[in-house]
């Protein structure tokens, strides 16, 4: 029977989804921020022998978080926070399908010449996907993707970002989902479990492109975060950067396994991570604990050295925001109003630009609670209180979000 480690409490359908994934894996775990996903729960971790799960990695391949600690202190920017919030919103591209409009967009990154592009089987599709990727590198997307400015416990200023590989990752995931079901690249295919043998041609091709999408996401997040540091007038002191929708070849129990984390942050002992809360809650910089006791070491190993990637949803997007026609007619009212959302963030002293009610703090767990449920496996190094939160507007729909 597959070894399963579960942190926190979860809905029955989330646990059933985890058990289904575990039935095909060597080991599995669920983090305390877990909730229902496509095939594999968000917050789920699964380890395989010589296989990788396309839907497990997900459609926003290499979605993740980056945080930069700057050399600035809060008093240096306190008086111009509103101006900075407006400048961040105006300088970066938030929303679906947008190209990066900045003059210094990183369109000539060396990753565009990487041989891994040849793993896209059709030349026309390869050229189209690379062109889209070039245009979108450094765009933030919508949904739960954001750019934040924080102050830590010593009033040091941090910049945090959350997004992934945009249309490039979405295209790769859909392409291999189709190929695995004997359909053409780009053809619509059902969202069902696909385990690819990494030593077979199709699995090797996916692995190459997944890793290229990882480089792409890293380049985009670091460009955005550094752009904001520049807008603030600061300099970079420290970078903390992780994917949380990805697969890695790792050693666990003296065995090499392909570990898929879907909405889970790698947290080996001493490895740092940036984990956000919500638009109206604190975030943290944490690290995998470096414990002396055998019980904690065992718990970390059972977690596959993973932790939460956020606070975790407790309300669906539709339940929160309701349903509307394209012309704005209300078909079903949502549980969360814009007045409720803005009251929360204003009480916290957060300057919000953009954002929809489906991302209101009301729809998330509280981050301290999920971290507590992870027990001693991680250590919080810094608590970051949000000053500025910039997201896409409520009217934006983004098929690339995680």
C-alpha cells in the first residue's frame, strides 16, 4: 500500500482525489493548504518511479513564488506608497493573453535558443508557441497571480511575485495531454491522469519542455521582481525563489524518484521558500527545519520534504464571485461583495490595485493555521505584512493560472 502523509483537515472529495493519485504512486502526501484540483489535489505531492504526471504538474507549469529583500526600509517609501502602487500597475502587464509592453522586456533571453524547443513535435506549433512565449515573458497573468510589496518585522522592504510559465506552459501541458490520448498537438483532450515514462520518447520530450518552462518561469518572475525593486528605488539583497507546480528527480530513502508537487513548496532542511497568504494577510519566508530529533526528520521525509504554497482556498471562484454574462448581467450572485473585500484590505492597511472577489481574503484559510498544521517540518524566518498588492482586474479571465 502506498505510503500517504496528510497534514491538516480536508474535505472528503480532496482526500478521495489524493487516494486515487496515491494508488498509482510510490509515495504521496497532502499539505495543510490542500483542496480539490484537476485529477490531483492542490497541495498534493506524489513520487513515481521513472514516470511523471502531466496533469499532476498542471497546466501552469512551474507556477511559483519569488521574493526579493531590498536594502530599503519602510520610512524611505512610506510617503509614496500610493504613487508606487499606481506605477507598478502601469509598468507591468497584468491579465490574460497580454504581451509584455515594457521597453526592457526580456525577449532575447538565451532560453529561446535552447535545443529543448525541438521537443515540440510540429514545427508550426513550435514556432507559434515560441513566439507567444517571447511576447509573454515577464507578464503576470490574472486570477491569484500578483505583485506585492511587503515590510518584515524589522521594516525591511520585500517584493514578492506569484505566477508561472503563462501560455507556454499551458500549451505544453495541453499538447502532451493530447498526444498521450492519440490526438494531435493542440487538439482538445479530456483532463485525465497521464503518466509518461521519462525514458520513452514522449516522456523525455515532456521532461525537456517542462524543465524549459521552469527556466522560463524563473526568468519571468525574477525580471518582474527586479523591475519592481527598481521602481521602488532599491537594490536586491537576497532572493528566495521556488516553483510549486513542477516535478523533480530526487533521492528519497536511497531511491531516485520523480516527485510531482502540485501547489506544494520544496522544503528540504535549510531550503528557503516564500509563501503568500492572501491579498489581506501576511506572507512568510520559511525554510525546511533543521531538527535534531528523529521524529521530525521522519515527518519531513514522509512529507517528501514539502510544505504549503499558500493559505489554501475554502471557497470556489464561482461561489465567491457568482456568475455573470459577458455583458455584466448577474446570473448568480456571489457570496463575497467588493465592499467586503475592500473593507478587509483597508482594515489591514493594504493598498490594493485590481483584484476580484474570487481572490478576497474571505475565500482563503489563514496562513498561520496551515503552517501550524505542518508542525515542526518548517521554520518561519520572516513574517511579511503587505503594503501594496497589485493584481489583474476582476473582469480578467486567465486560463494559465494554477
